[in-house]
C-alpha cells in the first residue's frame, strides 16, 4: 500500500502595511535608535516577521508593500479614493523603506508598486500560485476584509495574525451573508468609508446582502432592475429608483473594490514572479546584524532580534 503523500505546505502572502502601521501607532511598541530616531514601525514589523517565521516555519512566502497612495490606477478612476489618508512624514517614510529592505535581508520576496496596491500584488501572486502545475493553498496574512474576495479554494485562508483568527470561504459567507467573490459587488452597493467608496444612498448592509443573494452580482442586478421593486423588504421601489439613479457610482465602487487577479505587465516584477521565486532564501546572521547596525538599534534590541532570527531559521529548516 502506497504511503499517503504529505500535503504541500501553503504559500503565505503577507499584507505588510497592516503590521507596519499597527506597530507605528501602538503605545506598546517603543523603540528609538541610539541617536534618538524613532524606530517603532521598523522594529515592530521586523519582530512580527521573525515571530511569524518562527511560528509557521514558512518556506514559501511574499510580502506585499504599499507605495501607490495617491498615485495608483484607482486614483485615475476616482480622485476621492482613499482621500482620507495622509502621506507619511519623513521619519515614517524612512522606516517604510527600511521595512521593505529588511524583507530582503531576511531572504523574503518583497514587492511594491507605484500603480498597484498591496492587495493587487497579493491577488496576482495568489493567481500565479493557483495556475501552477501543482497548485497550493494560499494563506493571506492580513485583517483587511477586502482580501476575502481572493479565497477561491476551500483550503485558502484569510489569517488575522494578531487576532489569531483564520477565516475560510464558509466563514466569510456565514459572517457577511455573501460569497467571498461578491465582496466587490457588495462594496459597490453599500460603499466603504475606510476607502472613500461612496456606494448607493439608502442601501445598507442588510439590503446589500439581500440584493446579492437574489441577483448574485452587480451586473445581474442591473440586468433585472425592474424586479428590485418587488423585493420583500421595506422601501423596495425606492431602492430600485436609487439603483437606477446611482448606477455609475455603484459600478465605479465595484471597480475600485475589485482586486487585480491577473496582470501582464513586464514593468511589474510581481506580475512575473512564480512560486519558485517565493522560496525563502537562507540568510546569514551577519547580514541582519549589519542592517540593524545601519539603523542604529541599541545592543539589547539587536540581541533580541538576532535571537528571534535564530529561532526562525531553525523552524524553517525543520
């Protein structure tokens, strides 16, 4: 009798910004250089990466960074998109660049784009992972609900690492009342204040869910707009009128909320990156030590991070 094959290990795709800004704004992460420069975001993010590697033993992963604030393709579609955000000050900007560099120091594939968001990078990489000869499950490490739309396989996971909450397709459907792939349609209807997506006035979460349960997609909804006035909820005729009046806004909202899943663009390195390039590279402790020295971490913090790096290396090679 043939031995059962060991399941392939998942590919982890990490949404960097969540963990960088969580460290930056946390009252519990206090780290300054010996010169007095703020290092909280860099320290917190580096610690997160090392703890993550030690916990998971991940050998195939990528880290997606955001560089497209106010300059990505979505801003060409809608100038108001994410207009509630602020550009980082000089200190944070320096740390953001260092957070990208530390990924490379730790042997991790890291990607950023001026045109595409981190969500798009994750979406494209997830698509490439699934289109290989031997597809593997994808674990998206983020608490951003929008990324749920990328859970196409029952084995795919959206992992809120800090909250230790793992959600699969069934969990998303039970939580939101819609399928993961309907998330862009849902946000086109109800809007998203976090990203300044307006939505259709008068359509909240309950009506949004009911409409998608009945019509499945925004396109299906507008193809059957006359049937909306007969829906079994209060004010259905008025909802139909609002949908007709704000069709352009709903369609734009869905476009803004839809994560890019396939991209043919030779100018974007992540669009050409296969699973082989996501394999973690072996890194010498001396390289990490030199990086920490460059940013002037104190002796105690340096020693703490180097110990974490040793643990991470041991777990990865088990």
